[in-house]
């Protein structure tokens, strides 16, 4: 436990958003490294409910940070299928690419990321739960299970149920909470009875006509070195609808199609906060990143956005120190003008539009007949933002 209690920067949470913020800071302002403290309530490798789907955008950011995903256990997913009741289209993350995306298991991936940050001199203090935040004019006071810490700036990268967020937007709880609902289960491969190809991933939108604004998923993965499937159901919860089936019933129906009984498995749930342009992302001395700020409403894809937020937060912090101005008034503009912010904004828009289409006929036409159009939209507007941002900066 460090005896020091004063830092220039404290980062709440050692998930992808927090560690990415620290790594980007180490890259663009190495003089700050000894002055950064990452506080994490758990201890790596800690459990984290997640499908672990890692899109090429995440790998672009990791490469930019000098990190190679091949160092961490992962699975190459051959094709991503987008179906309605078991039939639809398939695509890969990059046109002509060798795979659709990769899957990682989060305890291993996040522990690897945290170890890389430590290797670059970042102090990551685990078993320290932040319980309160008081942002004053001169500093921010961070109250934790291990005592109090002070910093010039605090980054809230503490996930969907962020404590820092409560200090950034106190009392701003009006309206519908922007939280997607998810259930997840890890099973064996179960190849014998499943209609799914084992190297492929599947998203099935059969739940849409039932008022569940999302899909069921089935990804290949390595669980403790053994082949497994990570399955679940996602409900963006973006419209006020009364579903006529529960998430559990939806997943049970999908399991039955694979010859599995959901009752035999341990179900877990966790929310994802999705991005909304009008949200509050900062306050004087406070910034939000990753799930704490809001990620993808359409698919619930949050790992690459969390890594992307790290770059944006790090730049905002570097500028704050350079100007000695910790108001962070330009942070929303910074997010919205970044290719990540543009992609997240579009995904929220598409989620609102797409999840209003409850007709089974429309869902079936979309996925079974409109494959090339959907693929074009996805590539042009929704993914590939990390490469676009890199090219923008290089030009
Ligand atoms: C079921 C499920 C499936 C998903 N599948 C995918 C997927 O396949 N692909 C994808 O891209 N995204 C997926 N996501 C979303 C993805 O997991 C998140 O968007 C991503 O983890 C966000 O990263 P983060 O660093 O912002 O937050 P987190 O990963 O939640 O990290 C936050 C960290 O902060 C710590 N923390 C929390 N509170 C405190 C506190 N008070 N004090 C100190 N530390 C604290 C936590 O322990 C944690 O380590 C899924 C999410 C769920 C729930």
C-alpha cells in the first residue's frame, strides 16, 4: 500500500477504460507516470461478465499503444452471423479479413492489460473501493476503503454503476436510465446438437418481435484454456416497451434450439450504460470514460470504446495540466469530434431506429435479404472508427 496520498491523476477502475487512460497518458505525457494512481476495487484476474468479443478497432488501439493481443489468450472467430430465427447473413470485421473478430476472456485480458501498465511504471492499487468523491476548487478528494486520496483530476472508469458518475452528474437521474440489460452463460462447446458452426459467432434477432430490443449471442471462446461457448441475451432497453417474454425465457428458447436446458447453467447479469450525446461526461476536475460515460447502444460493444475513451481522456488531462485549467469544459466536444464519439452517436441513432422495428416480416427481410446493405452501413458508419481516427491524425 503506498504511503503517498496525493497524486496528480487518480483513475477509478482498472478495466479497459482505466488502464487505457493510464497507458495513453504514459505515451503522450511520460513525465506524469510517477503521478498517476489507478484504484481498483477488485484484484486481477478479477471476474468480469462479458462476451469478450474484441473488434478490430480494439486491436488498432492496442497496436498504437505498442501492445500485441497475441500475448493474451484469445480465439479467432471465423464469421459473424446475423440471423433472424436461425437464418440470415454473415460478415467479417475487415473486408477480406481472416476472421470476424477475436474473443478474449475478460479476467485474463484485463489482468494482462494491467500488467502491461505496471510494466510501464503505472501504479495500480487493487483491493481499494472508491466510496465517495468530493470535487473542490483546488483538488478532488477520493474516499476509499483504504482511506482518502487527493488529486488534481479524477477519471471515472469504474464501469456502468460508476461512483464517480454520481459526482459528475449529481441528481441528474430524470428520464429513462440509459442502461442495457444482459444475461450471460458459459457452456461447453455442445457441438453435437447445435445448428451453429463451432468457429463462428452468432447474433439472432428473433427476440425483437417480443419487445426485447436486442439479440441472443453465441460466441466461441477459450475458458481456462478449454473450448467453450459464451452465450447470452442483450436488451438495449432504448424504448419504453413491455416485452412479452423475459430475458431468461428468450435465452431458454435459444438454448432449447441447441439441445441445452438453461436450468442446468449459472446465469449472471450486468448492465451496460449506453452513449447519449446529451449526457454529462465531465465536471470540474472529473472525467468519465468507458461504461461510466456510455458505450454502444446497438450491440453493447464496449471494450473497444472503453479503450478509445482512454485516448480522449488522456489528451484532455494532458491539456488540463498544460493550461492549469481543470474545468474540462471541452471534454464533450472532444468526445463528439473523435471518430469514437461519431460512431457511438450513430449507433445510438441506429439502435433507436432498428429496435423500433418489431415486425417479424421486416426483421426477416432485413437479415435474410439486405445483407450487402447492412454490411455497407456497418463498415461505413459503425465500425472502423479507430483506423479512421488514426488516418485523420496522420494527415
Ligand atoms: C454480459 C455482457 C457481455 C458483454 N459482451 C461484450 C462483448 O462481447 N464485446 C464488447 O466489446 N463488450 C461487451 N460488453 C461490454 C463490456 O464488457 C464493457 O463495455 C467494458 O467492460 C467497459 O469497460 P470499462 O473499463 O469502462 O468498465 P469495466 O470493464 O466494468 O471496468 C471497471 C473497473 O472498475 C472497477 N470498479 C468499479 N467500481 C469501483 C469502485 N467503486 N472503486 C474502484 N474500482 C471500481 C471494477 O472492478 C472494474 O475493474 C459486455 C458486457 C456485459 C455485461
